[in-house]
């Protein structure tokens, strides 16, 4: 509910700023400093509203879609050993023994209850252990592995995981190809951007 309130507050603020001049001319608002409205500000606001929409839908749509796009049950592994080299060796041993087929997997790095990173394996893709030497991952306490239904669902599952678990390190949208399944939350983002740019369109 908090994210929904923030979304509505932000949207109302954008509308008031966009109509400030008209309301001032009609005497509906006291004259004062005209709020700055430009493409850069609108784009920034759209991104903020998209992030809020992800938070609103993360525990509903994202969770439902995520669970529907995995096959079997997740397998998790607590990080053991001292030093990243030892931890990497122990994890790789478990990973190789647990997954004979290491393609089409989505992995989630955790620092206790906080999600740090979401990634995926694939044909020729990286394995979770390749991240162990990165200083951002020295705080990892557990890694969960989720098998995708098939390679066409892999990028969708990764994207849903980013929306659902909200990792702190991921700062990009997972890549996808034309033949892969699409993420429904990204579709919501596109609709939000299209609608808001139509409502708050700028003069050329």
C-alpha cells in the first residue's frame, strides 16, 4: 500500500506541475514560481513511476509469473569455507554434483534476507561461481538455483526474478531475443511510459 500511495502522490504532483500555468491564469492557484517541466524531468519521473509499479506488482504478478515459469523445485546452497577461493571450490563441487544439466538456470545471490544479485546460465553462459572473486559478492551467504521451463523461458524468468527479489547489484534489464518469452512486468513498464508521455507530452 505504501508504494501505491507513493505512485499516486508522484502522479498527482506531475499533473499539478503540468497544469500550474493554466490554473494560475484562471486564479485557481496563487501565482508563484513556475515549476520546471521539461523532457528530462518527465523522463526521470516516468522511471520513478516504473520502479514504483514494479514494487507494487512484485509480490503479486511477479511472484505468480515467476513460480509458473520454473520447473521442479529450487535448490539452495549456503556458502561455506573461508576466503572466496575455498568458497568457490566448495560451491562448484556441489553445483556440479547437483546439476548434470547446467543450462537454463536462474541463480539468486543472498546476503541473509537481502537479495544481492540475479543471473542466469545458458549454453556458453556464465556459472554462479564466476562471481565469487568480485568484491561485491564477498557478503553472499546463500545461492538459490531455479531451473527454467526451457531456454525460451530463461530470460523471462531472470527478468521476473529481478522484479520479484529486487537485487541490489543488478542495474540493467536482462537481455532477451525475439524468440524468447517476454516479461509481463516489462510490458507494464512500456504501457506506463506510453501513457505518461501521451498525457504529459511536451511541445516540440
